[in-house]
C-alpha cells in the first residue's frame, strides 16, 4: 500500500508503516509539512496514496468537492497520543489492500440515497 501520513501524526507512524513494507511518505518528507489540506489532498491523489490523518477536515473536503479519491484513514484522537504511542498502535496493515479502499470510497450518488 502507498500511504501519506499527515502532519498531525508523528513521522514515527510513517517509519512504523515502512517496517511493514509499505510505501510511505510523511508530509514533511515532501515539503508539505505546513501546507493546507487542499495541496496535501492533491499530492495524495496524484501519487495514488491513502492519507493517514487525525484531521477529519479531509473527509469534509472530499465530500464538499464530491471527490472519491484519495482514500483516507482517519485515526480518531490519535493527535492526543505521544509520538511513541502513535507509532506503537496496532496497525492491521496486513489486512489492507487497494481493494479494501476501493470498496470503502465515498461517492455522491451513494450519499444521496
């Protein structure tokens, strides 16, 4: 899997995911550490990465713009954890696949029903 870890999570989260053989960038690695959500969303979409964040604004931005990509993993309250606690979370990444995210994507037509 290809991930982009947001600034509100420690770079240690990216390192942890790399240990599990994932292709991971932290926003600080790609010059987006202080960027607004829009450019981060655009980078994740153009590089086909799943955003990992504790910021629910990404979900709102995807909904308001009626976009279905990139996918988002929202770690609720993770921004209240220490960097070590964030990195030590039980990451069930062995069960993640691109198919998991394709089936979970939001779409405007599904929201209208």
